[in-house]
């Protein structure tokens, strides 16, 4: 029914010797997305603080 390319977990991780490159690119890409999200979240929090300070002083 299913025609899987890999028969076990080792083959998925190894990918005929290319696994280190494939998985390192996945890890790098995911970490860049997470870091970008965290930076944006911090910037939003900083802007919200500035808005609160400006509203309190007015």
C-alpha cells in the first residue's frame, strides 16, 4: 500500500550519507525562524512599554 523510501530510523537520519547536511539545514532554518520570532516578540514588548510610559506621563 505504502512505498516508503526508508525502512528504519537510522536510514532516515543517515540518508545515504547526506543526512548530516540535510538535518543541519533543517536545524539552522528552524532556529532562524525561532530567533526571528523571539526578536519580534521582544520588540513588540519594548514598544508596548514605551506606549504605557508615554500614556502615563500625559
